[in-house]
């Protein structure tokens, strides 16, 4: 049996090779991973549900497939967590809500079906804020999810448990979802790579009024310690599906792996240090500016520009969309069992009840206007960079920062003032990623935000891989937990 640290921080693509070469067995991987969850979960709270017996059964089946010499999928035998916003057949799915604490779906989501078909061994469900409606992972089901770099700090959200699992070396990969930054926020806080594809790149399961909305801002995507592993999972997740909700992109997907060695020579890159005037922590501002300029040494041109969309208008339009969507999906809980809801979800839905048809129309008009602005922006640039977040991970006991860069934050916007850069890209529908680019004075990770032209995940990945090669980060690991 391997020693206790033999699989921690080993890349997914390397573990996949080792499984295929019979250098390691799916059973060994599953046993080790389940033991690591058991050792760390009382500290990190990364998992809401662990399915040890089912995972071992799946691992034994995966091992039998290897021994028979059958064709293997790209994730064959790899222990894999699913975010607890995503339905899993026969496995508790809480959506991070006390109202769904005992919910067990009958069917798998499309992305779960694809991950299983790729050979992954599902090990459990990762922690998330209620219905994904917060940038850090706090809910009524237990303690806040913690950051492996400093367990007194937040791991981010809404894919906070997924990020904690990967950052702590428990799993090499995790599935997340991003409706306002929910992959990029925790990856930035936990020193990981994460990418959100273009709107519609990864299919969404149909059903419910939300699936028929003309703008579906959330996308499923990967969280990983390196760019290649995210490309691996994107290749599994992407592509049309006959059972998907409307809006899925048709045709063949990008060449994710081919993009990794393309580099950034002659790319036109735009850099916005504050995306229209948002407050930014000095450490974050300095490190992300240095990272942006480093692309010049890799052969690109980098130009700082003024982002022309007002941050207040951006915020209020996103809030209107986000809270109206919650009201449509879960308004019955506000009516019937409001005591089961977290304060942030209840307050958001109550706010949504005050919005008029005119408010909704103006919100949708802003979405169209922002999308047109991004279209014109990408006539000028091939890639746009910004800080991923305005701050690094804050302490659980303190809550969101009340002051950033010497500016006091609006208390009515406290949940989101520290993450003003990510949700613009959900509104616009463009692909975006975060790459680790250093550490603040307390040793907490900082992320650089890369935004691509609609449909052009390849350039985002190419730039990410070039930056990773020039400034490696995967060898940096958090303190032992």
C-alpha cells in the first residue's frame, strides 16, 4: 500500500497515465482519497456527503476494467468529487440548503453522466453556499468551508468545497459551477487554476423555468492545480447533448489540448487594473499588474485601457438577475419555510419581490448592452486581463472586508464588494479563467483573471499555459493538514 503522501498533488493527467500503465490501481486511489477526506474534513469541511461504499464498489469495477485490458476513459479510476449543487442519482444532493438536507435525486445531471462515462469514481459531494448564492461557502448545514492555505480563512464559493479538496491535495480535479465567479473566486483564493467556458459550451440539464431563460449565466467547469488537468476535464464536459436545456453551443468544441502549446506571440492583450474604478487591495494590485506585464516578455503586446461600464450599474444588474432567478427557483421556500433559509438567500429573494417588470426589462437591456460592449472590446483585443478578485481570502471570523485599498465598502453590498471582476463575464457570456500569480504579505494566494473572446477558450488556455510555464505554481503547496 502506498505511503500517506504518495498521491497528494499528483496531477490528474499523470494519475490517469499511471492507472492505464497499471502502476497504481483505482482501488488504491479510492482508499487513499477516502482516508484523506476522513482525516481533513473536520478541519476543512470540504465535503457535505461522502459515499465510501459506493466509491469502493466503483473503484473495484474500474480496476477490473483495467485488468481486462478494455479501453479506458480519460478519467478512468480517478477519485472525483461533485459539487453539491449538481443532482446525483441515489446520492444526497442538498444544494447547500437545510431545506434539502435529505434530498436524494432520481437522476444524474448531464455533467455527472459525462464524468462517469469518462471512468471517474465519484467519492462524494463538495460543500457549497445555499443555492450557490454567495462568494464564500457558508450555509446552515455545518461550519464554513476553510482554506487549506490558512484554515482560519474562507475558501471562497460557491465551489468552495471543490477548491479546498484540490488545494489540499485530496483530489487532483474537481467539478465546479460558475454563475457569478463561483469557479474563479475559490480558485483565486486557494491558489488554483479554474476556467469557465463560453455560455453554452457545457450543456445544462433541462427542466424548470430557469432552464428556459434566454441568458443562462452559469457554466460547469474544472478546478485544478495545473492548466492541462482543466483542459482534460473541459474535453469531457463540453459539447452538445440532445437532452440539454436550450442555449447549448452546437458543433465540435475547441481543441483544448492543442491550445496548450500555442503561446501568446503577437496577441493583443488589454489590461484593466480596476474594471471601471473598483477598489483593489494594494498587494493584489501590484502582483496582478506585474503578472499582466509579464505577457510582454512572452511575445504579446499589453495595453492598459479604461473599462467603460459603471461598476454600480454592473452590480445592480447582476443582483437583479441573480435574486430574481432565486425567487423563480425557490420562492416556495420563502413562502413556506423561510426559517430554513440562510440570511443571504432570504434577503435576496425578499429584494427580488420588490422588483417591477420595468426593473426586469432594464436588467435585460443592460445584459444586451454589456454584451455589445464586450463584442467591441474584442475587436480591439484578443484577451483581456484584470485582477480576479479585489482581495485575498479573508478570515471566517471577520466576514467580508469592510475596507479595501483605503476605501470603505457599502455594507448593503458586503457579500460582493470584494469580487467585482468576475460576474461581468457571466453577464457577457465570455470564457474566463484565473491563474495563480503570487502571494500577498500573509502568504495567501492572488489570482490573475483572463477573459477571452466568445467561443475562444483556446486563447484563454494558451495564455494560461504560457504563463504557467513562465511562472510555475503547481509546486507550491499549502501547509500540511
